[in-house]
């Protein structure tokens, strides 16, 4: 894994109540109103991170209902990805914190000011989301905001050093990849037989450079199969805690091209869900079942265990990735 493949992950919560109000916190760094949230810790699911972060910042216990947004910020050196969840309150009581000295449920029309444009976009899209696939897209951080943030964090570090407190620990970095579930007219799923190992897996692979997850899915599928595809939904997000790895599974349709064997793939085949060959990667079989199951929202799941490429070549049945 190269440094460019690593990514920082954050999760933000859009928490609403029965009065159609949303929970806002006034950040102690920018002094602007924003959704509660923070970094996803090593080996943690984003759905668990958002529950932890909201409780730490506001005192409320919440349940994420669905993923409504996925925002990629191409910040050097590794990029930053923000999960945005619609959430409902499940307990607790409002309690200010060092990170959120002011907070409360407020009307959303108009949104409270001052508020950064990136957070205004999150709230607007999230409150308008009524179901179906989450939004995904780029969200560059304005230069002035980046500069102010860097100055503030350096000031905080100096303040900590003077008071002999621990310095700020940056968020963990995650190795990332993306795969696609591509179906034919009979609802069979496309699988790729690898050239380096005698196994079948879904089209996809690891991130390169400053790619967003959806870009990885498009590029890897095209390189492995020769097909151009259109992404329709984000069916699953899978965390491998031991490797601090996160993998995205998109549902897709064919938009052009033709299947072509290459340096990575020696064969292609469509298999009905549940009828995959014995040497299909079990974790990928699970991702297909999740993608084609009854759930209507993006599923977040831990998939512990070693990578398929770490297993002995003669242990094909147990190989996973």
C-alpha cells in the first residue's frame, strides 16, 4: 500500500426531531454552526463512529437511519471522505462539550448562520433525501477555510505544549478499495477469474492516487473487464479491522465496452446469487447477497479475517479478501 492510497474518514450526523428541527453544534474552532460528527477511529464502522461522536459532542444517543451523502475532499496528502447520516434520537440529553460549547435543535428554514458552505450543502442535500441511493461527489474545502483550520490547529498544539498536555493526534488513515456488482438481464452477477490465483472475485480493487471510491470502482472495473459502467447505488461498506481497510461495493449497469481477458483476468462468468463456484471469495459472496437483499439502505458490515492473498495457494476454499 502506498501513502497515496490511504484516506482519512469522517462521519457527520443530521439529527432531526418531531418538530422538523435539526441538531446543530457551534464548533469551537471555526465558531460556525455545523452537524455533530468527527473522525472514524481505526477498525470502526462509520455507523458506530457517528453514534460515539454525537454522544461525545452533544450528550445524545442517536441511531443512524440511512447514509444520505458521501463527500470526498481531495486534501493532501491522502484525501478525506465524509459519511453523512440521517439519524434519530434514542436517548440522552443535550450537554455542551469542549468541541461544541453551543448546541441545540433549531429550525432549518433558514439554516442558522454563520455556517460554512460545505456544511450548508450537507444539510440541504440530507434534508431533501427521501430514500434511495445516497449522494456522492466532490466537496473541495475552500482555501481560506483550510488556512484558518491549519492556523487554529497549530495554535491549539502550541497551547497544549505550553500546558504540557498531549499533542493533537491526527485521525487514522484507512486503506481503501472499491468493487462492483454488475448484473445481466437474468440478474446473474459478473465475476472475474484472476490470473494470479485460481479464485473468482467481483470486479474491483485498490485505490490509486487521489481517487474517490466511486472513481476507483469505475477505473478498476474498466481495467479488469474492458467494460464501461454506470454506478447506480452504494449497496455496502465493509471494514476489515485488522488491516484498517475499508471497501465499497457499488451496484452498476453496463454503459459500453466488451469483456476482454487481460493481465489481471483470465475468464469472466455470470453466476446467479447463491450459485457461485467453490473458489469464489466468501467475502465477495456476502457482498453480493447484501447488494441483492431486501435492505433499501447502504449496509455497513465488519468483515474480519485475513486477505485472500494472504492464504496459502492450496487453501482456496478458505481464501478471502
